[in-house]
C-alpha cells in the first residue's frame, strides 16, 4: 500500500500554512500528556508528519520523535526544515500499513491527516496500527475537519493564491489555483490543485495534483476508536479542552490504548 499525494503542493505547503500556530498546538499536546498520562512520554510518533513543523517543535522540547509520512516530497521538506537532528527519525510509510521498531508513549496526528483515510477500512487499519504501536495506556491525539466545514466552508469553493517563496537570496514566485468539490452522499471532498512555480526568467512550471479527504462524524470516529481497542477520553473544540461548538470547523480527539 502506498500513498501518492502532496507532490505538487509540498513546495508551497509551509507558505500556505504559515499562520498556523504550532507552538500553541504543541502546548495543547503537552497539556494533554499532563492531563491523561501518568508520566511524560519519551518517544512520540507524529503520524502524517508532513513538513515536520510539529515534529521539530516537539523534538526541541526533548521528545524522541518518529515522523511517518507517505509523501517523499513532504518528508524532503521536513528534512530541510529540521536539518540534522539525532532526535528525529523520518520514515516514508503509509499510515494504513506502517511498521515501527517498537512501541511509543503517544501518537499525534495533526491538521486533519486522518481525513485523508478515505475508506472506512483504511481508518480501521490505521487506528489498529496506532493501537498496536502504543504502550499500554498510551495516548492517541488527532484532529479532523468537521462535517460543518466540508459542507459549508469547503463545499465547491475555488481559491487562488499568489505568493513568493524564498530560498536564501532567491525569490521564487508561486501561484496556486485550487478547486474543491464536495459530494455529500459519498462524503468525499476532492481538491484539484495546480501550482505554478516561477523562475528568474519569468517562466512558470506547472504541477497538478488531486487530493481527497473523507468527512467523518464524531460518532463514526469514536466508534472506530473503540473498535480498534481505544477508550475515548475526550473530544474537544480547541486547545483549551472546551466542548466543540455546533459550528466547529476542527475537533480534537484524545484516546487511550487499552491493553
Ligand atoms: C494536511 S497534511 C498535515 C501534515 C502535518 N501533520 C502538518 O501538521 O502540517 C496531511 C499529510 O498527510 C499525509 N498523508 C495523507 N495520506 C497519507 C497516507 N495514507 N499515509 C501517509 N501519509 C499520508 C500527506 O502526505 C500530508 O503530509
């Protein structure tokens, strides 16, 4: 099983998400450790770690990190972002079939990576593997985009992005056209993306890709967690552990591996 995605987008991914506050997110993750674990975990798996922004922060806070992602292009960016860091091991693997060398104290998966599991059996396979590689009572933290977000925010919207990448002294113009298509019946959202990378002579190289996310309800996710051997500890609307609002766009799950 292998994942093919995020090849065109990897180059602009961090630019797109520049405003995301991963330091506050890492504070939330550590607050969840304090709240739900008996002791601070030493080894963490960052599942679908992407360009490694969270992996890097948590390594800086003293954890030994394993970053798994299915996109070689995203992992190449992660390696660039993190430089040589003996605390981080990156593995190019699919989250539906990954293998680790041993168990970990906690698994985190940030920024709706779980929505990329588009079949129910993929979700089940991934959750079972997470359970398998967690220490007894280990913690699984992840977030998803909500049905409200798929139906009313993503919908059939189109976006254009015009920006600039910097590589040392070099400035690279980038332009991205992004079209969503959400089908309520199948609950699959398709994102068609074209990224145009410019060069110093004003020429542009076009790269296209299609991504898909699946919309899951809170109840479906709770049931898949229980089926995989987890106890659901909480579902939150934000980093303050508050209950999700009715129109929340992202919700956060905390689950304990029962063994
Ligand atoms: C929205 S990004 C999130 C990345 C990172 N967690 C972050 O916070 O920026 C989703 C990530 O999931 C990865 N991904 C999607 N499906 C995957 C799969 N089946 N196996 C492994 N990685 C996958 C993509 O390559 C991408 O890096």
